[in-house]
C-alpha cells in the first residue's frame, strides 16, 4: 500500500527533527508546482550533520516502503536532495541555505510547518 503525501511528510520531518536539523520548514506546493506536493527544507551546521539528516530520512523511507526517486549531494554535503515523489527533502549546510534561499524562490507556497 502506498503512503499518502502527508504520511511521507510526517516521517521526513521526524527524521530531520531526530537528527537535530535547524529551521525545519515545510512548504505546501499543491496547485503551485508539478514537481512535488511538499518541500521540506532544513539545514545542518556541519557536513556530518547534513549527511546524518539525509541518511535518516532515506532510512525511514526504506522502512516505510517509499520509493526513493532521487538522492543527490550526499558526498559533498552542502545541499542534499532526497526526492520521494510527492515530498522532496532539501538538506543544506547552513551557509548554502542562506546563499540559495529557496524559500524565497517558492514564496507563493504556503508554509505548513516551521520547527
């Protein structure tokens, strides 16, 4: 049985929180983008933390039987993207998050949750 976008969102946010991700923001992209229903954006304060956050989310996806459509950036750990279809996780290194500021690029999206 496939997971709803909201079920995927819940375990992705949980994974980020479990690894102490900073400034976790969930954007609702429904009706705005065909890319995904939700973006989860967060950052870590070191490359090790960025990798840990992304790895935890990937582990939870496997545990929940959710297909990983893309997983990029883990080696450099500056911006890791985990594509789970309806939910895309963006894990930045703090400095890179400020530089790319993707929340501004998707400013039309509703902020669902900010942790």
